C-alpha cells in the first residue's frame, strides 16, 4: 500500500477545516455543554438550530447543531475554499470527474457546494461566511475551555489510502502516517492550513465520524473545562485523557457531547509549512502509544457519529487496537476484573 | 463508630509530616525517577543511601532511600516536633502510656525518637535536621515536576477510627472523613500544619503504606513530570490521573516509583486553621467520586508498600471500591473486555 | 538595632491575618473591581457595607468595605485567635500591659477585641466568624483572579523593630528581615501561620497601610485578572508587575482598588514551620532587588491608605528607594524624559 | 495615504518568516542567553558562528549569530519560498523589475537568493534547509522559555505604506494597520502564513531592525525564561513586559540579547486564513495602548539593530509615542522624577 502523493497544483484552493453540522436530540442540553464546558459562543439560535463559534473565530459558526428526533449524526463536514472563484473551479473539477456536486443555500454562508468524498463523507465547501468580532481577548467572558477555534476532523474509513487520495489530489499534504504489519497504512494525517491538521483517516468500518478537535490556548483551559464538566453534570462525558499523544502530537482530552458526538480539546500543534517537511512514518508498536496517559477505552475505538446518508463498509483487515480494557486486563492478575483480592 | 476528638492541649507539639525512609532494590533507577521525573534534589548520597528533598525544602531530606535486596518497603514514617523539649515530652508521654519508644541516632537529624502508632506504623520524630538553602526560585535548575515539599501520607488500616485516635490525642485535627453504609467511618484526613494535610487513613487490611504526596507549584509542573516520565522510560509508572479529587480536594496524579512505592503529585490544598473549621463529613455514593477523572485502577486499591516490621490485620468489613476495571466493565456492553465488536 | 526575639510561649494564640475593614467612596465601583477583577465572592451586602471573601475561604469575610464620604482609609486590621479563651487571655494581657483594649460587637463575627499595636495600627481579634461553604472547586463560577484567601498585610512604620516587637511577644516569628547601611533593620516579615506571612513592616513615616495580599492559585489566574482589569476599565489600576520578588519570595502583581487601596495578588509562598528556620537576613544592594521585573513606581513607595485614627510619625532615617522613575532616569541618556531623539 | 492591496496571484510563493542572521561581539555570552533563557537549541557551532533553532523547528536554524568586532547588527532577514522553482521565479521577477538579486551559497541552506526590499532591508530567500528532528515533546531537555519557533520581524521604516507595497505585491496580506492623525498609516502587520504574522512595519527613521518574535507554548514558559534571566545575570535584559498588546494581539515580553538585539517572546496568535478577513484598522488613541501592562520604555522606541549596509532615512512625520518615561512623568506629581517626597 503506498501513500498518496500530494498534487501541489490542485484544481482549486481548499484552505482549512472550518465547520460541522451535527444533529442533536436535546438542543438545550447541548447548548449547555458547548457553552459552559467547551466555551463556545452562540452566534445565532432558533428553536431548531444553534450556531456556535470559538472565541477566536471571526467566522459566524464552526459548529451547527440541528434538532432531530432520529439517531443523532453528522450531516456535513465543512471546508473553506479561498474565494468564490474556487467554488466554480471545484464544481468544474467534480463535474469533470463524474462526482455529483451541487450548489445549495446555507444560512450565514456564501454560496455552498455539496459533494461527497470517495469514502462517502458528505462535505460542503464555501468561501464566505458572515463575520462577527473575535472575542479572544475578552477572557472575562470566556467559560470552560474557552475553545479558540475548530481545528480538525477524524473519520474512520475502510481504506485510508483510497480516502486520502481524494484529498491529496486537492492539495492536502500528509504530515504523518501510521503503518501496521509492515507497510499497511492504517492512519493518515492530512492538512492544508499550516498549524496543522485538517483531516485524519483511521482504518475501521466506515465512513463514520470519529471526532473533531478544538484548539485551547493553554493546558489550564482544558483543566477548567474538566472542572466545569464535573461540576455541571457532564463528568461522565469525559471519555479519555488528559494525556499526551505519541508521534509528536499535542496534549489532549476527549469528551462526548450529550448526543455522544466526540470532540477533542487540544493544545496548538506544531507548524508545518516547508517543502522539506516530508511525511513522517510511524510504525505501530505493541503497548500504549501515548507519550503518557492511559490507552483510550473501547468506546473511543468503537463508538462514532453516523455520517448521515453514508453507507458503511467494513475494511479488509482491521486493527486490533489496545483498548484501556485490554490494557488493564493484561496488567491485572487475571481475567476477571471483579474478582476480590486481599 | 464515632470520630475521635482532637485533644487541643496535646502532650507535645507535632508540627508536620516531614520525611520518609523507604528501601529500594535499584538506587540508581530510583535516583533517576526522583530527580528527573519528580524533580527532587539530592542532598547526600552514598553507595547505599540517597537523601532527597523538594526544591522548596530547607530541611536536608524528606525522602531517604536505602538499598535492599529484600522486598522494598517503608521503614519509617517521619514527623517533626517543634523543638527538642517536645521530644522529651513525647518520650514521657509514650512511657506513661506503655508505648515502647526509644531514642536513636539518624544521620543529618537531631535526636530522633522511634515509636509505633497503635495501628503498627513505625514512626520517627525529630525536632531538628541539617539545613540546606531553599532553591525554589532557581527554576532553571528544576526538573520534571520540580516538587516543592513533602505534604502527607496515606496509610491503610483495618480500623481507621482507632488508628486516628492515636493522632487526635496528639493534637491532630480532622479536616474530612468519609462514611459508608450509614455511620461507618472508612476514611479520615488528619492535619497538624494548616496547609493541610499530614496523615490519612483508609480502611483496608493493614497497616500498609499507600502513598505519600509532594506539592507541585502549578498544574503544568505535573504535566512536565508526565512528559519526563513518558520520555525517560517511566510512562508505565503513571498509575492514575491527572484528575481532580472530589470532596473539595486538589488536582492529582499518582505515580509508582521503580520499586512500586506510590506517590501523589498534588497542587496546594486549602488552608485550614480556624476553630470554626469543623470536620466535613462525606458519604460514599455509588459511582466515581472524583470531581473529574476516571476511578483509580485496581492496583491503586490493592497494591501498597509494606511497613517493615508491621503485622498486617484485616478489617471487619471492607469497602467494595469502584475500580477503573469495574467502572469500565459496568459501562461496557458485556463482561468480556477482549470481545471484538463491529 | 537588633531583631526582636520571638516569644514561643505567647500569652494567647493568634493564628493568622484574617480580615480587613476599609472605607470606600464608591461601593458599586469597588464591588465591580473586587468581584470581576480580583474574583472575591460577596457574602453579604447592604447599601452601606459589603462583605467579601476569597473562593477558598469558609470564613464569612476577609474584606469589609464601608461607604464613606471622607478620605478612604483602613479602619481595622484583623487577626484570628484560636478560640474564645484566647480572647480572654488577650484582654488580660493588654490590661496587664496598660494597652487599651475593649470588646465590641461586629456583624458576622464572634466576640471581637479592639486594640492598637505599639505603632498605632488599629487591630481587631476574633476567634469565630460565620461560615459559608468553600467554593474553590466551583471554578466555573470564578472570575478574574479567583483569589483564594487573604494572606498578609504590609504596614509602613517609622521604627520597624519597635513595631515588630509587639508581634514577636505575641508569638510571631520572623521569616526574613532587610538591613540597610550595615545593621539598620528596615524591613521585617512576620508570621504565625506556616504558609507564611501575616504581617510585614517597612520603614517609612507611619503607621500607614501599604497593601494586603490575596493568594491566587496559579500565575494564569493573575493574568486573567489583568485581562479583566484591561477589559473592564481598570487597566490603570495595575500599579506594578507582574514580576518576581527577590529574597526567595513569590510572583506578584500589585493593583490599586478604586479608592486607591493597594492589594497584591501573589502565588503561594514557601512553607515555614521548623525551629531550624532561623530568620534570613538580606542586605539592601544598589539596583533592582527583584529577581525579575522593573522596580516599583514612586507611587508604590509613597502612596498608602491612612489607618483611620492613627497619628503618623516620621522615621529618624528614611531609605532612599530605587523607584521605577529613578531607574529609568539612571538608565536614560539624560535627565529629560520628554526630550526627542533620532 | 492608502493601504497597499494584496496581489493574490503573486509572482512566486513566499511561505513564511524563517530565519535571521545577526552579528555578535560575544558569541559565548549570546549562546548562554539564547540557550538558557530563550531555550533555543544549538544546531551547529564553530569558533565564529552559531546556528540556533526553536524546539519545534525541523529546519536547521532560525537564528544565526556571527562573531564581529564591529557594531553588532542584522545581516540578513530570511524568508522561505515554497520550492526551488519559486526561487527561479523570484529571480526573474526581481530582474524584470530592475531589483538587484543574486544567488549565493549559505551553509545548511539550499540555493539562496539575496535581494533588498524597497526600504533597503537586506533579505534572503531559500526553499530548503537541512532538517533535524523536532524536539518539542522532549520537554525534559527544554530550558528557559523553550521557545518553539521563529514567528515574525518588526522593521522601522520612514514610509510604511511604501515598504509594505513590496510585500503585498508578493502576496502578503494585511491583518491590521494603525492610523494616526486621521488616515496617516503608521503601522502595518503583514503575513503569509496563517498563524500569523511574518513582517511588521512601524514608522520611524529606517530601515532599522526593531525585533523578532519567537512563539512560546504557554505563559509559564515566558515566566520560566524571566526566572532564568534573573538567576543567570540577564535580569537587566528584560526590557518590557510581561503584558498584553491591545488590538487583539497576544501576551508578550521583550528582552534584549547581550548585543542589544531585541526579541519578543509571545504566545500563539490568532489564525487568519479566510478571504473574509479584511484588514482591521486601529486608530491611535491617547494613553497606553496595551490591554494591560505599562507602556514600553523609551529604549524600546528608539534603540534598534542596524541593518548592515542599509542607509537610514528619516520619515516626513514621526509619531510622538507614549513612552514609559512620559507616562510616569504625566502621572507623577511634578516633572522631577528624582525629587524627594515625604
């Protein structure tokens, strides 16, 4: 399996992971979670929809929650293109390649193009969005994590190299990739902005939406979010962490929102810009891959938000990940976690 | 079961939890752990003994490690008394009460009195110790957590009220206590200094030494310790946390040293001084008692350092604690943590 | 001049610096400042009085503001004694020594004793105060610095050794003292609690109240207070810092409240308990005495809160302190700070 | 005066501010300063040259210091272009426009192009540089600020709009600009990378190099740098701060290296990518323009590093900036900062 090569002359200019649309069964509870624990600001809300943004964001929304009575899921995964001309180029590109793409109207956004990637992830592209003042210096109004801005998405797919190829052809570069069992690529980290990242694929049945990441300023902001979670009835929503990823990645903590959608709070990652920055390869080794912190629990590996309308396919070979449960089981004196001891 | 009452006119003046003596099978490895991860300073070392102190400590040592070929354990649990006169009063007090107490010579310490508490914990008291300059402002020389100072001990005993009575008669106050199944007291937090704490008892077979705590200045110091642990081969020594205790207690992380001795890094706790500060009662409730953070793993509940020479007794009734293993088991879809899922 | 010696068998047991009473010309503005910037909690308020406490404090108030139309000042400097019996002992002690002392009623406090120290500082002692729940773990309700607790006072007096003697006879110990021009003592740091400090005297005309200190948890809490000050119209109230004191002391920032009363936000200081902890002597050296940070501006040296009712006396010899103004003047190319340069 | 417009189809692709070349009279002392206080890593050193990089940087150097016996200055201001092809395009562009540009060999760099901007700033462009492993996760090896990466430059020029035009024609965007006396533009912040910034111009005689900025991870890293400065004899090198800039910019502290070259340690700034992000205009208002923190001292306004070989020109109109000296003078009781007061 080979790593897809970046097309440095892409047909149009995608600039960044910018916004998500999720459905929710309880908007009021989600609003509490996102404003009091994560610290997002409400840009607009109605009885059926809430638009939220990070405290640093000038863009009107990076997270849209829509009321549903069905199973909550991810409706759209949004990216920005640089300008309106790029939308036209995008439409032509998809038409040329026989990929269904159509322009739609989305509130608070400029002209918006809907398309699915080759894995089936429902995407949308826009160049413009209503703007609001950044409030990152108004720290006396910040709550919880005071999350700064949307950072990246992680999607599970059966074939990460095939999924990533859609993006590398559109100019995405690979910062890191993970190999297992020799050269089988099981994870790819992709970016357009240089902070990075924008999109991450891991091998599992899919496409399924795994998590999105918001940047927090300093570690104590993540800690304040966890205090808020504990104090406000969301303590069980803390799924994994705090810890520090292996592979040079940042400090993290994962939470589940009231509908089970997973988000990561992470500190600013490294900057990657130079042509010298070749993709870094990491080989899966036995044991905990974190620099520190326990392995993720099984729920982290298995539970996801459905991508609404996408058909889930299973991979040919699936990883046998080290869950926290297996980790503790392997460390423990025997297989029965409830057995009493002296 | 009733909470023992503080004797506010104690026979002698104990001022604080001050120093511990542990045995170690590999002094070089322990030295690495304590200097590079925890950030203690070496005050003195020979082929068989290392004396360590926190960066804020003017006292020569708060942790003494002695080489052993046997099972590593805790040899002495040390407290300071205010002055030499208090040592004489202590000796008289113990003699009067038929408790064996003898003066011994300990390097770098003033006259030192050995005695066991009623639970069997081997204690030592001294009023003086060689002093060395505090180096807390020399932050460019600090490593890992840059641990400031010894804070408290936790000892497991079959009968916490009986064990605590020894201390309350010596002037210790109770900040908090934990009840289960109505009025059965299963945990008691005791203090003499006002930062607090000094000694904590939890109900289990014992006496067994559970952990000692060092204060760190800010949360990022704990994070730097965890980074150091991960980078220097001590990643598996992180046992539990970071998290925040319930009951108004502080942020914590627990690590195991190379011999399995457990220590807690914690942020400064509240100050308790006033007579108004009545002991706070907490009743065990089902579920995770942390403000946030996963429950401790089973090892935290079960594994301890033996108190050298102490005879271990089992309690009449033992708690059925929520371990991380049970917590995950209860959350999971079924009892078999290794079972594959879609 | 010699350092007064601590009486280790004091006539009664003072436990800590606990509360202040100030007058204010604009209660509403002061309330804003203390709740939004410093992060104190309002325990009680009427049209004429506000009682405030730190987020960690169980005691009803550590700061009382009373409305005035006169020049704002400090009405009382409060200390806790351990219990009611100590109040009786205190009264007897002062009576015996011909020092006027009388019991008064103060809202929310137990029996309260008024007395002046030998420098003329109006003090009050009480053993009990109404209690309220500590809210230090409710970080989602904290604002600004989220100040934890009252820590210490600094008072300017003409003769620091004479002023300190009143306190050392009551059991206060000296952590540090500052000498100038040989053995002339110009500053003394006194403590009863072991965190420390409780009372500091510096040589100037006096008695005049210089500042009080509240402990903040971590440096980022001080930074959040400064952001709040800047955003809420109190930016000019930041007088000095952030910086780090010399002499092993902590990080600091000084602010002036709307009436000009000065407070310090500082991080937890070292713990001092042991008999080994002899007073540390520091000799004034030319130049900036901070570990880092600019010298304080002239206002810091000269402006104070009057101690209501106290008669101000000038010292025999006054220090010639390095103000920020002199520091910049000495560094600059010439004496005229407004002169234009290329 | 009008703001120069960005050419969104630039003749070649500059990606970021990447490296500087300074001369130094005392390499050993500078090495100490940059490694112990700022926390840079030495990538290579000889008797006459030191190459340094931030802990996050994969590029071999972001700061080169060359030994000199002359007045220390800035020899080159370096930018990265995306690839080798961009260097060819750059050469053609400059040739076409009659701007002298020549290829040179620089150790550890790919082909490098020397050219001066229209203000006379000596620049160099390269696409490639030797790489070394990033060490940002090896926090146990970090010292002082553990500075992450080079961020931006500030250059003083007589005509900021003219100076900026060179850059906007090469694709730089304007994040903010500062106007005085109506529409006279006196400051322009330019960027290519999206973190931002890369180049800042302020109006003064010039071109003169004012400062460069390194990003630090969290505020406590800046504090550790200040502690290190104070402890290691560089306390007087702290020129200004810590404080928080107005205009939505970040926390900062300015230091002077042993040769007087000025650097800023700053926290990560906002991300700016979208076409919606129109330049923000700020109008100079009387008083301190910081969100908090004292105004900069006169030295900050007046002292610079000479750009070696550049001819300094004076501006038509120069700002009358609020220095710390003027600020204190205006606040003080009279014009004589050394006058004694009671």
